[in-house]
C-alpha cells in the first residue's frame, strides 16, 4: 500500500493510465481481428478498407507509445502480407 503523498498519487496515475492504455490496446486488437476475419471470408476489398483503419489505429498507438513502433510495423506488415497472398 502506498504511504507517502507522492506514492499515492503515482498509484492513482498508474491506475488511470492502465485503464486508458488497456482500452486502446483492445481497440487495436479488434481492428486487427476484423481484418483477419475479412481475409478468412475471402472479402479482399473489405479487408483492404479495414486494414486502413487498423493501420491508422496502430500508428496512433505507436506514436503515443502505448505499443512499440516496431510492433506496430510488424503487425501491419503481416496483415498486408496476408491480404496480398489471398
């Protein structure tokens, strides 16, 4: 348990930041999963438009340092590779 004033504040900040980052990561995962499901259903045009949305979301999270920029790039690269191969 936090004892000092600053540790109480840090605990409060960490809790708030966790909730925000968790929601943002969840949004990104949902965007990626929607692209993957469109690819599975052989809806390539839909997958391409969903990919643009997922790409935007991933870039935004990388710029805010919610996820690492290399992870963002890796996910986008793999998605694009799957779209092109199907």
